[in-house]
C-alpha cells in the first residue's frame, strides 16, 4: 500500500485505487504517522499535531478511538492487519518509508544534490517535485511540520531551476520564475535566478528592472541590502557576462558514438571541428556536448553570416564602441582579441562551410593571442589549422537510427506502431542520416512505414543511376528532400519555395506578407508537420539543407522580402527614440539576419532601397555599438548610385557617406540642398563621429535639427556641451536639465543617460555628493538597460572619481575594480579604471604602485574626443604622482601634455585640470604668485571651482601660507578675470614654459 501526504492525504491499494479514509481527523492521524513511517510516534506528539496547543478534554482516549477507526479503514481497504502498531512508547505505521511519497521525495532530492551532471540532477528534481499534489498534509495536522515541508519543496524547486539554468533553459524558465517571485517576493535566490534567466534570454533590461524592484522592496520592508547571490546576478548583467546561449533542441537526443569522443576532445584540445555532410546531425551533437560542460558558452550561428568576426562579436554581446562615450570604430577582430583577453569561453562556430577561410583566419588569431578561449566548429570541411582535432560525424548506428525514426513517427502518428522491418529498411536506405530519417518519419501521418520504404526504394533506385559524381550521402539527402517535396501539395510547394527567401526564419506576419500564399498559417502548419519547417520561439525557420533545395524550386521573392524589412526598419526607427526603445531594439535584433539579407540583395539590385534601409537602421547600429556593420553595405550602395544622390534621398545619401569607408563624393553641395528639418535628427551626431567630419559641415547639419521633442532635447545636449567646454557652467547645466526633462518625457534611455552623467559632474563640482551618486546610479542603470555594458563600466569609473573626491577611498577602489572587470576589453575604460586605481594608490602614499598603474593606463588611452578626455585625466593624475615623488620636471611634462591635449580639443574644463597641476608645481618651486594666478585661470576656464579637490586645496593652503591671503586673492582674481580666449591664446603660446 502507498501513502501520500504531499497534498491531499491518501492511501492507495497496490492497484492504485483509493482507500476510503474517512474525515479529516483520521486523515490527519495517518499523515502524522506517515511523517515518521517505520518509527514510533508518541501519543503526546500525535495529540499536539492534531489539536495544537489547546487539546480537548479526553484527548488521549479520543486518540485511541481514532487509531482503532483508522485500523479498520485500512483493513477494509485491503491493508494487512497490524499496519498501525501500538507500543508503550506510542504508535507506529509499520511500512517501508519508501511507501510514503514524502520519504521518496527526500531520497530523490538527496540523490539530485549529490549528482554532478546537470541533466541527471534536473531529472531527479523533476521526478521528486512531481510527487507533490498540493500543500503538504492538506492543512489537516501539525502546521509547523507543514511549513517545514513547504520550505523543502521550495528549496527543491530552486535547485531544479538551478539545474535548468546550467542547461541553458533560460527562456523556458522565465514564466515560471516570474510566478514564483510573485508568490515569494522576498525570496532572494528566486529573484537572482529570474535575473539570470532574463539575462540569459537576452532580456538584460528586464533583468535590471527586476533587480531594482527587489532592491527597493528589501530596503523598504526589511531595511536590508541584496544578498551576495542577488548582487552577483546583478553584477553579471552589468558586466554583460554572456550566459550559455545555446539553441534549445526541439527533440530528444539519440545517442551516438561520437559524443564521448567529442566531450573528451573538448576537455583536452582548444580547437575541435565536427565534420560531415549536411543533415548528419553536427549541430545537434554539438549542443548535446555543450550541455554536459560547465562554464561560459557562446553559440555563433554562421549559416546566414557573410562576415565571421562581427557575428562572433554580436553573439558575445561585445560592442565596437560605447554609445554614450563613443570612440573610433574598432576593427571587429581587434575588439574580439581585446574582449577575450581575460575570458575563457567555449566559442561554438556553427555551419562554417561557406565562410571557412575567414573562420580559419579568425580562429587562428584568437587562439594565438588569447589564452582562454576554446573553439568548437561544425562544418562540412575542416579549418585546416595546426592543432585542430577532427571528429567526423558518421551515420547513425542501426539501433539509434531505428529509435530516431520511431520517436519521430510517434510524434506525428501517436498510437500507431510502425513495422520495425520496414523502419530498418528505411534507415538503411537513408544511410543513417538523421535529417533524412526525420523527413521520412514525418510521412507516417498519411503513409505506413511499409509504403514509405517502398516509395523510397523506387526513388533511390533512380537516384543511383544519376549524379554518380556526387558524394553518396549527399545524394541520399538530396534524394529524400526531393522525394518529400514531391509529396507536398501545390500550396505547400508554393509556400516552401517562397519561404526559402528568409535567411534566419520569420514570424507569421512576415511570411504572410512576403510569401503571399492564401491561408498561410494553415499551410505552414502542414509544412511543420512534414518537417520542412520548424517552429519555436514564435518563429518559423528552415534547416539550411532544405532551404537551399526549396530556393531552387521557388520563385524569386527577394524584392518583396526587402520591401517588407524596409517597412519594418522605417516603422521601428522613431520607436528607437522613445519609450518603445528596448522593444524596437529587440525586434530589429531578432530580424538581424533578414535585414542583412535584404541589404545584400538591394545594394546591387535596388540601391535606392538599400540607401533608405541603411538610413533607417543607422540609429539602431549606433545604439547597438555595431557601426562597422553598415560599412560594406554603404560602400556597395554608393558605388552603385554614383556621386549624386537619387531624387529625394539627399539625407539618406549623407547617412550613407557617414557609414562608408571612403568616398570622393563632395558633401558640401549635397548639404546645401538640405533645406528642411532633418528626418534623421541624429545625423549631426553620426557625422561628428564619422572618420571625415568637417567643422563647417557639422555646423550646417546642426542648423538643420528640427523642432520636434526629440530634436529639441538632442539640441540642448549639443548646446550644453558647447557651454561646458567654454566654461559657462550655469548655462550648460540649464541646457542639460532641459534635455533630461525632454528625454525622460519621451522615455529615451540613451538621451537620459547621456545628460545624467553631465549633471552628476556639476553636482560633484559643487560638493553635492548625494545628488552626484543618485544621478550616476541612474545613468549606469539606463546604460545597462540599453545593453551598453561598456558605457556602464565607463560610468562606474566616473562615479568612482566622485566617490574618491568625497573621501570614500575603499568604495572608490571597489568601483574602479568593478569597472575594470566589466570593461570587457574596452581600452578606454580599462585606461580610466587603471588610472583610478593609480590615484587610489597615490592618495595612500604608495607612489610606486601609482606609477605602475598610470604607466599601464596611458598606453591604452587612444582615440578621438573621449580618448582625449581620458588622456587629460591620466596625464594630470600621473603628473601629481611624479610631483609627490619629487620629480618636478617629469611632472611638468605630464601636465603640459595634458594641457596640449585639452587645447587640441578646445576642452576648457580639461585645460583647467592641467593648469591646476602646473600651479601645484609652481607652488613646489616657491613661485606662489604665479601659482595663485594659474589657479584663478583654471577656475575661470572651468566656470566654477571643484569642491573637495584635495590636491587643489593643498596647493591653495601652501600658496596662501607663503604669500599671504591678500596677495593670493589679488593674483587669483587676476587669473580668474582673464578672458578665456586670451587665456587659451597665451597658454597655447607659452604652455611649454609653464611650471618651469
């Protein structure tokens, strides 16, 4: 007899039928005995469990009566006599504990926790939790024990979720975790798991929002900070640490001999290539091997890619540059080397055969320059690199092939067992090719296995007499695809042929619009049933082997395809500048392969359309930090169009020039023809950061920014930067405040994050440290929501700068270290973080360590405007370090270099930093009046003093002590009153004499 207390209390006969137990008192008594099955339970414990702290009079006599009634009920249900035993110490349910669901649950969960393999762990936890049918004990007895059991259940759920996350089941777990966190809002482990699941599903913005809500809830309700586990999950999102983003298989795995060899090879060598013909199951084998490994995995689908490095960059979540502090566009391969320098992921390059030469070059470079990564390749041919381990993927063994066929047949024709002899003939005829076997099995909805075997025999008898030069297994696969095609009805053939235009799959609305086949959804359902099309995650897709065949049969739908995705890009473009920003980014990212396919076709076949599509995607590429993706398309479109824009596309043509690698087209005549407000208002910004900006052209574009809300907010950013660089701080702050209000009203995270950092800087200068941290924290959060983790890391550095000025050295050090960890190889952020650590060391008096940090940082700080700003900070910080070490000549050179950089970029606040450093050197040389004068010049250039700057405060104190307060005030005032233009001119002429 089996007993169940994990839900309604039940006793079941061996045949599974229920025993009538009677009312709640008897069922509660049975539950209490079953909790300790096989052990004696004292009468007092039973009474307490049934009645709590207030048992009725005569409870002991009532218990004896209830035991007697329970015995009768069990005996009437077929239980042997003596099942409930009485002893002087109490009562005992004389059964094997494993006959009680609770004890089976505890055994299974214990086994799961002792198991290392995630798939086995997941299966055991799933089996254990399936024993629960509701709240334990059904509310009948012993509330404290019931609460303990509920906690055990919840812990097992958390452990099962953990196993699922280890197997990359992120998307599958999101809905369940959302429900669990609603039920248990203060359960931090569940919240951390939801953050990880969202991040692993590519929904980092949602992950950050979940963390923010949990942090606020913990603070409001418990007055506590997030746990280490929850904080670590949040930090992983900020770092952009990629999760194990591996395709979830739609079907089970059929064992094959190559799996053990592949797993062993991945453990011993850095480059493994699975080779075999199309349809051999290389990708499925790779996914299964990945699931058995721990650690970071990045899956890169190359079937639709034309360039390998950008595809790997995107899959890793790396950007060529930030979007808040953009620098020069990095070469994708260089960016990969930098980003992987201190990481050890397994890179899975799937379907490499059409880009095998480029893949080989990139893999050789990554493995030679980065010590951590390993690479798994699937391809029809090897890369041909030294050290490459090949694992050929052969046909399925007969037993495995038969199992695959019967499993797929059961899915399409449940309850119909196919003839095994016919199945064996089919699998042999198909050379054990998994894809061919699945296609054949899909026909069992309308044919018997015997019919399929006969028809295949006829088909391959004909095939064997033709195309004898083709590789045999390739002939087999082509033959079964062709045979399956012939069995489609005309509507299915028409849709399959047209569907082949989609490079990476499509949603239903796209298929309906592009393919234009009546009753598209019903026809697609038929193609899914016949294994011509797969469906998952809301998208339909074809395997490449089938897609290539269908493309040969169908009509050319590339013009319709390009037109549809141009429409999608045009409708998404304004959403990228408002509250729907994240949704629009996600939608365009999901259609990445289709957008590129449309561009590849249109740059030669319809270059005007290509130009419009490039313009519509420009802000998407900017926000994704992948500007170089546009370059080959822009080059090809402009080459096809020539030096003059098509009618009505002047603005689109200028955007094409922004993205192009080089062009001889004259821009000024085109700009003169632009007479209305810009339809793409960010054109001014993109032009400023393009490789070929001219000041007068930038002024012309700035004058064309329109009067819509986004354009007005954007223009105030430009005005604010101009005022700040001219030292007009109050005016700059007013511009940035107005811009922030506008961007917040629109819901544009990019604009808000851009202005918040500037307003935080002004708060820091005033010494308003609370306001500074609030503004910086919001800016970091918004950057991370955009997925711009490189910018988030840079903002962490800037936040640490202010924290250090406020005197919190340990918090500043932690901030710089976190920024370096999250920089993901971005050289400017690494430079800023290392410079910050040098500053921490200098303030602690460790000048040698400070010197090492600054020396390492300066070599990384290259690039345009943002690189210039970073170089200014590094040279001035290093200058203060060398001055503290007594090397005033080297310190002077460093401050002069910072000043030269600031003047080169007309950066007056940066010039003020350098001048204050030079004033410090003059103070050391006892030239107090000159030092006071330069301190005044610095405040005049910046427009405001910086409150709490310990270095400047120390210089002021020394100079005042040396020359007196009155002389100091007079010299300082003369410097502050000097007009900025005069100061710039004089400093530019005399900068190499300053401080000497």
